[in-house]
C-alpha cells in the first residue's frame, strides 16, 4: 500500500520515492505492452502511470469494452510482472492530446450539457462511466493484492474551472464504489490552478516542465506538508499538424530531472514512452478564447513526444541520460537493456493494384440519413471519420457565394461530382462561387473531422461536420441526404484498375507489400497530399504534406508474412508510390517550450 505522512511517501510502511513514467496502453499495440514496460523498468522507474480514456472504452454501440486492445487488467498485470507499481487516471476528463480529452463525442449531441461541472445532466453521464470503469479498477488495487497504488481525481481541473462541488462528486463517487487507495489531484504549478483543482484532504501534485524548485514553492503554498510530486514532468512535447516536430535537448532535460530529484521530490515523466495516436484518436488545441476567433490546431498521428523511449521502442540518448540521473537517487534494476526490435527492409511499391472513388462508393460505405437541414456528426450518432452531405441547388442561377456556417473541420465541395474547392474552419467567412444551369446542380460536401479540442475553454463547442447550415447567396439550403463515414470497415469497397484519380477528388488506392517476416516499419507517402492510411484493415492514422511527420509508424504485430494490403484514402493530391522505410521521419524540428512550461 502507498500512503504518506508529513515527511513523504511510505510504501508498506517504509519510506518511498515514486520514480514513474507515463505509458499509455491505448497508444501501443497490445502485443508490445510488455516490451515498452520492460524498457521503462530498465530506465530505472518503479511505477507506470496511465490514463483510462472513456471514449476509447465506450464503443459506438454504447457498450463499454475492456477486452483486447482495451484490456486494462492485462496491461496492469504486465506492469506488475515487470516490477512496476501503477498509477491510474480514469478521468472522466484526461486531456492527453487525445480526441475530445477522453469524452465520448455523443456528449455534444445535446445542447446545454456543461462539461466538467456539477450540471446534473453531465454528472449522470460521469456516474455511468464510473459504474463501468471502477469495477475494472477494484481488483487491481494494492488493497486487493494488485499493483495499483494511486488513482487520480479528474485531471488538471484548475486550468479549466473552480467547481468544488464537481470535484467532491468525483471523489465521493470513487470512494463510494470502493476505491480505497491514495487519491490525488494534478494541476499546473500556478496559484489559480492549484486553487481550482485541489480536493481538501487529498494529495495535491503539480504539472510542469522546468524550474522545479520554483514550481514546488507554489505547490507548498497549497500543500504545506507531505510529499512533493511532479505528477507530470514534461520532458518533451507533442506536435500540431503543420508545425515543427518538438524536441528537447537530452542533456538539458537530464539536468532538469536531476534538479527535481535533488529536492527530494517524486516524479512522473510525461511521457516516458509516447506511442502513437493510431486511427483518428488525435485531439486538437485552439488559439483564441472565443469560437469566432479560435484557430484549430490538430495534433499529429505520432505521439513520439521526444520521449526517452521512442515511438518504435528506441532507447534514445535521453533514455541513457535519464537512467544515469535516476541511478544517483534510487538503485537501478539489474537487467540487460532491451535491444531494438527488428525493422523492415526498405522497399518502394510503385503501382496500386486497384482504386475506388469515394463519391462512387457511398452506398458501400454508409446508409443515408435524411434531414431537413445539415446536422453535425454527433447528432447522427457519429464520433470519428468523415461525413458526406448531398442536396440539389435549383437553377438556373448566376454564380453566387456558397457558404457553410460552422465547418468542423475541412469541407471539400463538389458540383455535379466536379471538385469546386475547399472551405476550412481556419478561414472563417470563406465562400465558393457556384452557378447552376436550368436543371440545377447536385451539391456534395465531404467534411473531414480533424480531432476535437482536448484542452481549454472551447472543449464543449467543438462539433464536427456542418454545424449550423449551408447557404447559396442569401438563401438557406434545405432537403439533405447525410451519410456518416466512420470508415471502420472498408471490406465492401470495389477496387478496379480502370478508376482514375483526379486531384481534389477523393480516391481509395490499394497497394500490396510483400514481407518475409513481420517487423516494425515506417510508411512514407512521397508526393501525396492528405488523407488516411490502412494496413491490413487497421487504420494507422492521418497523412498530410503539412507535416511535420513524413512517415507513419506501422508496428510489427500489424504485418503478416507474405502479402500485406495497404489502402490510402487520398483526399487532395494523388501520388503514385508507397515506401516502407526502416527509420522514422518526424519532420523538421524545433525546441520544445523548455524554459517556461
């Protein structure tokens, strides 16, 4: 059991220091969980920390699933087998640069639900999540013989709000359902954040990336006694699409870690191993504090985070520097350092074996939903992917501006199947000229959702698809056919050699790659524009020429000996070849915000 007194942590009655690293099971193929945990232990950590994302476990059917990739109990058991204690952070909000901060998108289907507050409608949803997740946690607790020594109450709440009744409801909900381990809060090392996020009577911890002595002075103002803990010590940073790949100098990071440990504090390295935002799970940030002036900043597929254990398990220079520092304060495990997993032999696949045009494949991918006016994804029961809207604009009409009110996030517009242009939420007020003949025009709008905001005041305003409506000139357009396109299953696509590819017209391209044996690979799409990439039916993530990353990580367990299928959905500029590489390319670099974050 883990507890604490005025002097610090105690584990089973003995003085204890937590040396933890964040490793998220939902960002790692489950066949690689053990490998990544072995590497964490080899670095010197005695604890692993992970969030539990509500929206990852709640399936589109509404069922809550803890099997397969979602098998929290298996991940925790592997941690224990590797000599690690476990800290769990079950939300309901996790941030984590994860889609919608871990919330199910359906919470946006109803107007007026106030997230992260004591709003009864929201609390009822939270109670449903706790009813599902806490029974999974209870057998894992140290009080019942498991390795889980601490559970978090919410996450960095003080940077969002100050609803003490809400935090008390979460704390009471955990206790009432049987969680009897150490409970804690984690907030930024600023007075307002600590004021808003702490729960009286429970451990307060801080999140920061530099100047530990100053940060702990702030924490001490709000927690005069007890252990000092950096529950998130940011040793790298995440990447937004279109911005550089963030890195932090290993030696500078190691010095900062040394300064922190020299205070006697405990630490959780965020991230020890970042992993990958596979599929469409990457979240987003925003600029500005109001919807009308907010720029959308999608997070990239890679969550490498410049962590000491790289995205494909690399033991980086930062790993070795951190291991040396950690060894000055706690005994290092007597283990051999794990070797690098095998990598694929590079190859270039020159020719697609078939194509399928997306607009011609709508019936194979989705069933239509008819509405008077366009509606956002959430109101037709869709969480992730693309959504298609179709109507007829009557004619004849001269060229009038076509406008979408509320685009979430990027809309490709077609007139009688011909690409008309793109409207993007980051260019508010944009229009496209549309003229119609006597028979009118069939208008198609394909909207790509690029990750819901996971942090900040606009969390509950980020609906996807067409949010408010479409107008041609001054006239609102009614009578719509909607097709949700979550793209969870592409088996019904009819690929053909005779299908061409015109830039701006979305097309699925199928390629085949031959491997002697499964190995880690990095897939590059030189010359392509933007879209999605599947390997043997598994969605690896988004590709975009905006970068920063130029390769997508394809872990060995997703490959098979012999023929492997790669499907590229290209939305913009069609390329010709796909490359398998043995090294990642995460793009041009820039320093992480290591001074004041």
